[in-house]
C-alpha cells in the first residue's frame, strides 16, 4: 500500500504557528515590536506570509496593530486578565460538566496530561496544558460553546505565560489537572466542574490578586440577587 504523504503546511501557516509559539513560550514578550522584514528574514520567506500571519494573530488578540507603533505583542495587565478569565470561569466549567454528563471520551485530555508531565521544557509543557483544557471543553456537545472558548484560548495562554515567567507554578497546576481529570473520569460532572472553576480562579488569584478580588465581589453580588 502506498502511503499518503503528509500535507506540507503553507508558508503563512508555518509563520503563524511559529510566531504564536514564540509568544506563548515567552521568546517574544508583551510589548515587543514585530517587524515584517526581520521576521521574513528569520523564517526565510517573503513579507506576504508574515503580514497575513500577523493579521490572523491580531484577530485572535495575541498582537496589536497600530498605525503609529506598527505590530507589537499584546501587553498583559489586570484588565485583560479579568476579561479573559471571566469568560473562562463562566463557560469552561459548564462545558466540562456537559462533556462528562454526556459520557464523552476524555482520552485526549489524559494524553495531554501525560505529555505535560513528560515535557522536556516549559514550551512543551505550556502547549500540552493548553491541549488539556481544550480536550475537556471541546466534547461538550455544543460546537458554538467550544468555538467561544477557542476564541479566548490564545489570550488565556498569553496571560499564563506572563504569570509563569514571574512565578512558576507548574507542579501545583499539574496536581489540580490530575484531580480534575480524576473526577471527570469518575463521572462526577459537578465535582469536576467545581474543581475546574477552583483551578482557574486560584490561578487568577495568584497572578492578579486585584482581579481575583473583583471576581469574588461580583460573584457575591450575583448570589445576593438570586
């Protein structure tokens, strides 16, 4: 049997993934300028695929395009963290609850967790952690909900990269991931959702204390209105 060759990614896709990887692993830092000619030379391509890749990254919120400053890696502050993690706290635990309730396979989450544990560096671990979270919410049974969480996925990873650079917390988060997966595999949809919510909230509390305080106050206010 003749094997089917693996499709070669387009130049734009290659540049896009490489710039994204560099941003999410800290090689390109928030506020750093992204110059088309320099990137094109580094990747051995023309400016066109670089320009298209940067446009796509601007659409996902990883870079900012300015008429005066050009293209820069998006800055991370408490306001950005609040917006991104508020969406995650509202949607991600519910998506996991639904995935567990419908008996969806979580093999991809288990595999991602193994890759994170065996990662040789922070870059591999970061990417595996992103896949772990996505594998929990994607089989929720609502494609729109999955796409909404995908839209903030890169921005959440950027916030995490900045926080990890300041205060690494891999081991604690790995333990929380294992507990979330244990509950999910046991069919405890509510317990898994609560553990995931606590996991996301605790990360925000450690990285951006002022943001976590605002989130708690808002949560108490909502409960008071019920």
